[in-house]
C-alpha cells in the first residue's frame, strides 16, 4: 500500500517497526492509518502496535528518545534518532516532527464510568483488535512483509463502506459513550453508512452521551461540521436522538432549512457552518451561546461565529455605502463573514451586487482597502480643538466620508468640522 510507504512519517514508523522486529518483537502499523491507506487516503499519523512492553520499548529506543505518553495504557512516544532530527544541541531549530505513538497490544478491562477502562492488561494482536471501536479501525498492517491482519472483518466493511462496532454494539457503547459520536463522525468524513444494528444501538444509548465532556464532544463536532457528509451526520443526530445531548436546541425544521444554505457555502470551516446553523435557528444568539456552553469553544471561534451571524446581512444590502462594508472587510473575521453572506444571499435569492462590488474592490489594487485616516486626534488638537468624547464621533464621521469619497484631504476634513458648527 503506497500510502503507507511514501511519507516521512510512514518511513519513521517503518524504521521503528524494523527496530522492534530486530529486537525479537512483533510490530505493525495499527488502526486509523491502515484504514486510511486501504481507502487510498494519506494517513494523518502512523501508530505502531507491538507486543513489546512499554519498558522494553523505552529500552530499545533509549529513555532520552522516548516519552511516556500514557504509560498506564502502554503508549510510548518514540522520537526520531538524533542524526535524522538534526542534532539536539545545535541552536538552529528544525521543523518539529511529532513523535510516533507506539502502543503495547492490550485488552481493556471493565468500564465503569462510560469513558475509559478501569484497568488494562497487555495481550496479543487479536485482543488489541477486539478492544478497538469499529471494524474499519481494527486492522493491522505489517509493512515489512506486506501482510494485512484483519481479525474483525474490517476489510469487507471498508469495501461496503460501513461503520460497524467490533463485537456487540450495546456493550461497546455502554463501555465508552464517545464512540456514538465517533461513529457518526466517521460516517460523515468517510461517506460511509452506519450498520443498522450499530445505529439502532446509538439510539438506545443516546441519552448517556451527556457523560462525555464538552471538550471531547467539541473535538468530534468540529470534525463533523467540516465534513462533506455533515448533512447525513445531522440527519443521524436527529434519527438517533443524539442531538438531545449535543445540540438539544436545534430542531428538525432548522436542520432541513440549513441544508440549502450549506450547499451554497463555498468556504466550509467550523465557524462558517456553525454560523449557518445558527442563522437557521429561531434565535441565532441563543444558538451560539448554547453551542459554546455544550462544546467548550475557544473565544476566537465564538467571536468568528458571532461576526458571521451578526454582520453578514450588511453585505446583502443593495447599494450599501462602502463606509458600512469596509470595516467588515478589513476586520479579522472577514474571511468568515463574507462566505456566510454569499451563501445566505444565494440561498434566499437576494441581491448580490454589494458582495460583487466588494469583491471587485478587493481585486482592484489601485485603491487601498484601508487607507490611512485623513484626520487623527492629534490633528484636531493641533488645530486647537480640546479633546473630549466628541472627538471619536467626529473622527468616525470623517472616516465614513473619506471612505465614501466625500472628503479627500486633511484640509477638507478640518473645513468640514468648522462648517458643521463644532466648537473648538
Ligand atoms: P483519526 O485520527 O483520523 O481521527 P483514528 O482512527 O486514527 O482516526 P484515533 O482517535 O487517532 O482515530 O485513534 C486511533 C485508534 O485507536 C483508532 O483507529 C481505534 O482503533 C482506536 N480508538 C480510538 N478511540 C477509541 C475508542 N473510543 N474506543 C475504542 N477504540 C478507539
Ligand atoms: Mg489517529
């Protein structure tokens, strides 16, 4: 599988597998990278699984080239060898390369909190396959002998584009509630169907997703929102009742309306997609607030969503003066507001002339988008005006007139202030 050979990270995983094998252990690529390679996708990271214990792994690669990631679960981070990493002592920093995760084959004990196993014990490859969540994620690949180890029927589920739990769905979702969200996320990102018994079991366990932390729900939802299959994911949320634990304030009619808007959205980020969902909610502000509460968003994400929700409509006003558009265009959230405005405009059949003019202006390099102000507070003081709260107001008015090309110079601006009866 060439996806497992070509990248620097895959070569590093092969190096590690070679070292472990030379030391007499079994070692293979595991989980997500095998799935992605079988799908012809380039894996994000390459995890290694082995029968070597964490202590042996650290001994083989050296304590200074290994990190105890989750030693209780048997996961060790292995760093590249010094010569490849460029030498630690040299001051010149090299591009940072993440350590490779090397995990000891294990079998998870009982789960009493619905989140993580109470105990783990080291086991063999088959047991390690069986503790994993979905069949497509439960395969191993031996890159040295080119052998796929599939104990769980992952290969045929990849072929049929199906998400199915390893073992009995009810037990697997009982153990770890996050898996319900993962199932829907994988279906959305890979364009797979969820097997009917797996989907049915999610419906049965939906209410217990509330045991999962907002951070972990948020991490999955960010990936769902940017997936090409977001519409089918939202549909699955409605069908299973999982919305009650993630977005209880979102109802079917809003989700159905959203579909049309989403199809018109060209720039799909978590924030732009979430903003379109918010706009279709009866109260967009409440939606953003609740979403933040449920998913522990960053202040930046909330700010971007709010900007898109609150300001997109200004860009849909026919003949809007440049002075109302320019502040949006030069703001740090412009890249989120503009595509949302375009999607709303197209879906609702509203005039797009303001957006088109804006795009034209941005292309025209002769006129600066954010020219230096004609007048500043210092200029006003120098002209003999005493500072006060009206300074800001005047300056704002002058800025608007400058942008709308009613004023062209500092002198004109000062003249305007005099003529409009302001007191110095
Ligand atoms: P991606 O990194 O693209 O999200 P992935 O499959 O690599 O996909 P990770 O969360 O990185 O997902 O997990 C790595 C592997 O660990 C998975 O492929 C799966 O085999 C296993 N795994 C992850 N989370 C769980 C879980 N909650 N329950 C059981 N197994 C899991
Ligand atoms: Mg991964």
